[in-house]
C-alpha cells in the first residue's frame, strides 16, 4: 500500500495499492495504476499483472501513450513478450494521421502493425471508413479493409468487399461484387477499382460501368485521369449518351472529358448507333472519331462531329449503305458520305461522288447526291429505272421518296406501265433538269425542263440488258443485310 512499484525486466507497474498472489504470480490493483514498458505507458483504474507470462489486463478508463499512437479504451490486454496490445472492448486509437475505433483487435509495437475488428472504423485526412476488419501498418502507412467496406471522403464514396490504401502515395485498390466508386460527377462499378487521390487517376479491372451525367460507359479495363481529363478504355467497350440517343461499341476507346473528344478503334470494327424514326441506325468503320467543333455560322454554337473512316458500312431496317468515310453533324443531324458512297432504300440504290442525308424529327428528310449522281431502282429481272445528273435531291416523307429534282445533264431510263401496272415500253430522256413525284414507291408525275430528247421503245423491241446509263453499277451483292454484315 502506498507508492507500490512492481519491476520485471523492462516493465514497471506503479500503483497505490497492490495485492500480489505469490503462488499464482499475479498482482491486482483497483485504485488506479500505470505500467511503463520502454516507450509504452498504460494507465487504468483496475488491472491484473501476470508475472509468469509478462501480461497485463487493464480495465476501466484505460489510456495508452506511445510515440506512434495514443489509445483510450474500456479494457485491453498487453503481452510483453509479444510487444502487442490486444483490444477487448470499445477502443479509440489516435495516430499522427488517423483515428481508429474498434471493439476487438491488436496492435504490435515492434512492427507497428494492427488489426481492428468488431465495428471497425477509420478516420483520417477528411476520410471516414468502416469495415468488418481493418488492418493498419503504421510504419508503411498502409491500411487494409476487409468485409462490408464503406469509405466517405469529401465528395467521394466507396463500397466494396476489400480495400487497400497507402497513406504516402494516396493509392487505393478496391474490390467488390462489384466495387462502387462515386464522386461529384461519376458513378463507377467494377470488380476492381484503382484510385489515386493525389493524381485523381481512376482505373477499373474487369467488366465495369462508368456513369457521368448522360454518359454511360462499359468496358473490361479503364483508366481515367481527372486532372488531364483523359480516359482510356478497352475490352468490349460500350459508350452511350442517353440525352443525344447515340452510342459506340468498340475494342478500344480514348476520351477527353474536357474537349469531349472520343477515338474508337481496335481489332474489331467500331460500331456507332443512334435512334432514327423509332429504329436504330448502325454505322461501322475501322475507326470512329467524335469531337466538338465551334459552328462557323454567326451563332457560334458548339456542334458534335462524328467521323467514321475506312470501309464505312451502314445498316437500318429500311436503309443500308457503304462508303470509305463519313461525317455526322449532331447539331443538324446531317450525314455526309465520301469515297464511292452508295445507299439502298427498299429496291432503290443511290450513288455519287458524295452523298449527304439529313434527319429531321428522327426521320430521313432528304438525300443529296453530288457529282456523277445516279439512282437505280430494280423493277424485275434486268429491268431498272435509272436517273442520272450532276446533282440529285431526293426528298422523303415517312421514309419513302416523295419527290426528286435532277439538275445538270439529266438523263433517265424509265419503264412506263398501263393502268393494270403492266409494262408498256422504255422511255429514255436527256434534258437539263427533271422533276419526279412518287406514289407507293413508283414514279407518278415526271416533268422535263429545257431542251430535251426523248424516245420510247416498246417492250418487245427493247434490249433490256443493255439499257444502262453511263456509270451504271448495280451493287446489291455488297449490300449489308444485318448488323453482323457491318462487322465482318
């Protein structure tokens, strides 16, 4: 009683009263005590000191002071030979960089490693985290969280089944089924997510999804740098803009968040799709490029241009096409085809040096063919209606040709019919300009302008397989019949 000191090796126990059991070699105190072992100092209201195994059990108002951490607990146990503190009740641990709470676990003083269980919580540098188990290596500055991981940091929110965090580098690895990462703009889900809080780089491994506003992006692997705004995505990439109703499917995609630049390419052909007239329009090419550009008009608005190049193929249920390259203006829904382009609609084929197609109210509004323009309609066997000129404007209504203007050296080969829809003969005409109207896919009204030469040949006298205008090429064998044909 009174200033009692128990000495054993490097340990000293100071207390006001001590009951020591000589046979069992343990001492008890109940009026407060302090144990000192090298750099470790532990105080508590009650305690039991086991001399045979150099172990101390502390109870009631436990406080630990150590250069690497401080601790406040309801109870704990200390093993001298193991240089380890065991947490046996609600415990708060304070380190220079973090605060940790648990109700079970341990801290090894020699290698500065710890494990926290039962309602484990971690808080450090504006970060809060919970998990079934938290393992912490103070010297290495490494945190490992296992089971029901939840992390909140400023505008970031992380959920998963495991997390590894390095305090010095700011690197974080998250795994889950799937792991989820959310910040002020993005929602990411993937089997594995990597995040660096210092460089703002985010990567995913395994099939994952990124949502950013109206953008949804799926891929097997992704890397995104928030500072530069550059993202790289690979492995069956699917990108969609739910506001503009457009999307891209590709092997590999590069994206700039700041300029909204997208480059899609890979071993498999890139596939663009959009909604036209409640139907999906698909365009495939070796490479797809999407970028914003300031409109050259007085408005100065920003327009989105989508460029497809090399072996471009188009498929829609009622329209198909081929070209070497294509440009799509998102602002006015204008498609421009270059490099020996050809389009098919029903039994009609459109070809020219270049073709533009405009969409209005999600329907084809018109098609303009420029230079060496020729339209061919397959009628029966070797019978083809043909229209040729320097420029052809075909206007549509409900995705069917309504009327057509042909200007500049206009020529036509037209099969006439009687009231019973039987062929009468073949009319061949050359003039400066022509105008046609259509009814149920067939020419209804035909007008010629300027000087013209016209001839009619009866069906029995016509050599149908030679009635071909210059530039005639019927290319039905190249026509895509499905989305699969675009990719092969």
